[in-house]
């Protein structure tokens, strides 16, 4: 009887582990879709993230005063910040 309980416990742990990795894969899939969407938007608007000091910048327009900009520690975070600014505009 003790072996049966142990086997059930192993099966539960195995299912928990599988569920955990499935959730991680789902989250990464959603992140990848977001990154693809951001890259398509950047391509459509002909924007390229550029290094500005210690951060990355995406700028749409002639300058920071007249345009829309997003800054971040990585190109993707700058693109996300740009999208927020564009939507809030």
C-alpha cells in the first residue's frame, strides 16, 4: 500500500512539473507574439531603435520635442515604451 501512495505522489509531481513547463511555454509564446507585433510596427513605420547614452531610443519624428519617443534598457523595452507613448498620444 505504501508503494501505491508513493507512486500516486510521483504522478502528481510529474503532472505539476508538466503543467509548470506548459505555463512557461504559453507565457513565452505570448511574449514572442508581442515582440513580432512590435517588430512589424517598427518596420511599417521605418523605425530603428538606436543607442542614446546608456539607453535605447525609438523616435518617430524630427526630434524629441515634436515627435514620439520611447526609451528603455533594451531595444524591445524601448519599442514597448514607444508603443505606450503612441497609444496614449
